[in-house]
């Protein structure tokens, strides 16, 4: 069995072909499904969160169980962190882990601490463009990450390379099993975008004051790091053998900043990142938490048919389809609350509406908004699988969805 | 203003020197001139401003910023900086005005992020806005056990409980809090509003709370309407559309 294997009997495309067609805004055989269920899986399998996160063997067996009992689905969401150091490097937030800082059954959490000073914008602007993002992250890591405390840049870089090699080796082994099942892999590399990293690193209050006092520095600094961010991401994605980069934009939505601030300060850097990833023959997946609706008109200048827009349920996805659906593949957005508190019927009806309206003509990937929550009902997750089987095939007419 | 409480002194009833200091403070506040707030607050205090006059000065500022936020003219940075300016000024005023005597709050609220979540940003913004809107606020913190929330309600006599939920893992804590309030006979006298990214209107009924808010300012509107109804119709469920 290999990646040419069909997920469901009626499929005429492989999962990878289906994903690629959706990104190109073409109409695949059916709507692709990504079940982003990293935190749901151990709860479903009855395994402690610590054991799941710390032991690759446990992780693999849990995911296999979920695949067999809840799935199958098209796109494997691979965020399992083998190295705490690498995880901190890509997220750029202090993370609290079950079995380390938290009880064994707790979910991993992030803790917002202020580790960046106003002078660091100047250091970035005046610093080198080549490796700029990498050097910035290495310089910051020691300020918030236990594994990097007290380490110099050179020794930290060496440790990073060792951890990265270990992570890549582990992932490639993991991907082999998923590809044998016929699944496509979602993420070649993932990292918080520079603008959003600044917002996290300064904390919301300081960053808000920076936006009022020295907005031009934020814009210049985030654009300065963009090329290096793209180079690192493309290199790692190549090592992983997966041509996608998941760019986390946790703080660029209109839930945080105005559309004007987005267009003037965040978008220039985002545009550099997206264009470089696309030029490398890869697909940027923009992980857009919060309400992005007013940012979407300015994002129309990003290349058409090359970018995935991942929404978490806080953006009106139906309006997003109207505003930018002819330029970007839309990904989402069954709300976490619905998966945790809804019924399978409610989930099915919402998926049906997404498939009919956002999936109209293609360019759509069905997924949970942000992630399937750990306390999702298994029958609600299965309802997403059932929905693509029942309503997702483009060649078939089904009854129209129930209006929301 | 709550109908059961006499209002604080209006700006028009203040002496001219205080009126002038209030106007200057409000100008700095609405210009988000955070560096000028400590001096403007000292000028307020020199002109004889107490805690109630301070709230009288702040409330119209917060309302104007709130209106612009609701209209899409302002975004989170303005809310956050306004909240910080209020906190800076409030600390100065409270340090001089040793007690709250003479200051009428329009309601008491206990705020927390329930057990299962450690996010505090939204809760803290809401806390400052509520205080600046005339509420007495007990901000209990994050990852708070239901029994602690109920103890805080009992201790403070608060009639409103605000819960910030960024993760669905808080739902069980919200349910347990509602159950404990019922068990203690406090549910009918306590209205509960939830907010945060993991919440939506349908949860009002599912979790047994009274309202859900999409953002801080909508939430302020909800608790103000509750404060205005204090003592009447407390059992009515509201899913604010």
C-alpha cells in the first residue's frame, strides 16, 4: 500500500491529488478532510497526555487507533513535538508540558511572558537579513525557554541542528506509515510569523503601545526577518519531504489589530514569506486565528491558487469565500464548541453547509476550526468523516443544507 | 446607573478647579497619552478628586472608546492602552483615597478563567473596563476551581460572575460552578456571563449560564443592563443576540 491508495472506495483521486487540486482552486473528486486532532487523540485512546507527548511509540499507536476507529481521512496533521527546544523555536512562546510543568493528564499550555525589549526592534532592523530570523530566535530563546537558558548562540545553534536532525528522522519514519495508508501530510515546516512573534514576545500591552509609539519599527523589523523565515522554512520542509509551510499568524487578525495596521505593518513581511515559499514550489498554509474578515481584501494581492487560508471559526468563513475564495483555498472551520457540546446531527448539518457553500466549485478543505478539542465527542468527529462521504463528492447532487 | 444607588457627583457639580483638571485628564486619556497620565492624575488629586469623582471622569472616556471599538474605528490596542491608563490612574487615586467611602459602585462582579485554562488577556481587559464603568471587580485569576469561585461570590456578595473561556476544556468547570451555585442557593442571585474564543451563543443553554459575549464591550453592555435591573427579574435567562 502506498500514497496512491484511495481513502474511500468511491474516490477517484489520491489524498495528495485532492489536496493539491483544492490548493489550485480546482474541483477535486470530493472535498478533502483534515482532522486536526492532536489533543483529542490521547483522550480518545485513554492514554495520559504526558506519555503520548513524551514517547513516540505511544504517539504512533494512539494515532493508529484513531485512524482506524474514527477515520480514515485525507490529511495528517503532524504537530507532534519530538524536541521541546525545537517546539519553543517554532512557537516562540514559553510552553508548559504535561509531566514536566503540568500534571500528566493536563493539556500543554503556553504562557505569555515578556522577553523582548523595544531595542530588539533596532537590533533586527540593523542586523543581517541573511539568517536574520534564525539569529533573532536563537537570541530570544534563552530568555524564555528552559532548554536554552545560559547557552551562547553558537552552542545553541549546534544543539538546534542535532535536535532538528532527530526530529526530521523521527518524522520521516512517521510519515512512511501515513503515506502507506494513503494520507497526505499537512506540514513540512511550521513557525510563528515574525510580526506575530513580536506581539507575543513584547506581550499585548507593550505591543499595543509599540503600535502607537513606533509602528514603523514593527513593520520594518518584521519585513526584515521575512526572507530568512522563508529560507529556514523551505529548507526544513525539503528535509521533511513535505512541500508545505504552516505559517502561524496568531496575532495579525482584526481581533488584535486594525486592517490598516495589518496592511501596513504585517502584510509586507507576510507577502515576502508567501512569495518565497511559492517560488520554491511549496504551499504556504496561513494559520489565521481570530477574525480576519477585514484583512482579506488586502490579502488578495497574494498569488492566486497557491495559498491555503486556515480559519478557526472566528472569521465568517462564508463571507471569506465570497471575498477571497477565488484567490485562496479555504480551510476550516467546524467550531471547537460544536465538536465538544454539539450533536452529530448538528456537526453534520454544519459540515454540509460548509461543503455546499464554501466548497462550491472546489478550493476548500473541511477541517475543525483551529483543532479538534480534547473533549470533543468522538461521534461528532466521526460526523465530519461521514459528512465528506455523504455530501463531499462533487459529481453528485444532494439535498441543499439546512440554513444556519 | 443602577436605580437602587444614588449617583456619584456629576462633573457639572464639581468645583471649577476640579472640572478643569478633569477636562485635562480626559483630553490626555482620549489621546492615549499614557506618559501624561500620572501627572494628569496628580493634578486631579491636587484639585480634590476622590474615587467617586475619578470614576465620573473615567466613565465617559471609556464609553467613547467603547463606542469607537464597537464601530470598528478602534481595535484591541486602544482598549488595552485605555485599560492600562485607567489602572495607572486608579492606583494613584486609591493610594490617596484610602477607602471607597462615598463611592457608589453600580454592581459587584467576580471574574476568572475557569479550571482548565490559563489565558488571562481577555479577562484582564474586561476587568479593567468593568471597573472603569463603575463596577467593583474581584479578579480571581486563571485556572480557578469552581469551589473557589463560589467562595468568592459568597465572600464579596457579588451578583455577577464573569468567566473567560479560551479552551473548551473549561466547560466542565463552568457546569460544576453552576451546579455548586445552585447547591448553595446562590444561582438565582448570581448572573453568569461567559466570553472568549471557545464560546458561542448556543452554550448559554448548554452550560446553564445567562449570557455569552463576543467581546469585552458587548460584555460591559450586558453586565450594565443586569446592574440596572438589580433586584428584579433576576431569574430571566438572556442569550444576548
